[in-house]
C-alpha cells in the first residue's frame, strides 16, 4: 500500500519517528489500527443506540426532568 502524505503530516510523522525511536511503518500501522478501533467502537455504539430506540427504550420525561434539575437546568 502506498500513501501520499501532505508535507505537514510527513513532518509530524518524521518528528514522531525520531522522538519515539519507531519506524515509519510501525507508526503508520499503529495509526491505522487506532483509527479502525475507534471507528468500530463508534459504529457499535450507534448500532446499540438504534436498537434501543427501535425497541422504544427511552428515558421517561420525569427521569429526564430530574436529570436536568440535578444539572441545574
């Protein structure tokens, strides 16, 4: 795989290579893994929320008003 990086991103990557004593390949793999993990987590949480909404699993008006009151609203 080839990736063309902007000059700014490349400069940051080179700095990080030097500061962490890691290779460009290692940092790139780690960055992609971190991104994929974050995206997978977000998609899973959205899916869970949509399933709850489809099932009608909502906070009652009284519960929400109580939360707002605790938060000072």
